[in-house]
C-alpha cells in the first residue's frame, strides 16, 4: 500500500500510527500511474483543485 501526502508533518503523524505502508511525500498532481492499483482513495484531496484539474487528474487515474 502506498500513501501520498504533500505535508511532511501529516506523513510523520501517519508513520507513527500505521505500519506496513510506503509513505511518499509528494504533490499528488505529479503522480505517474505506471502501476495498477485495486483501489485509490482521495480523502479531501480534490477540494484543493479547480474543476478542470480534477477532471484531468481523474482521467489519468482511471485510464
């Protein structure tokens, strides 16, 4: 399982509470989907983007 967050502090908090996860500090808009996942969860991430950016981002996640 991978977890991505832009905030180093949020990742630090998550690492203290969750094991067996690959935590990555990055901007989700820079993700490259070169791997298939069984599921993707975006918790409050899309609220920070314009509608156009949301549609673009969802397209690269789906296809």
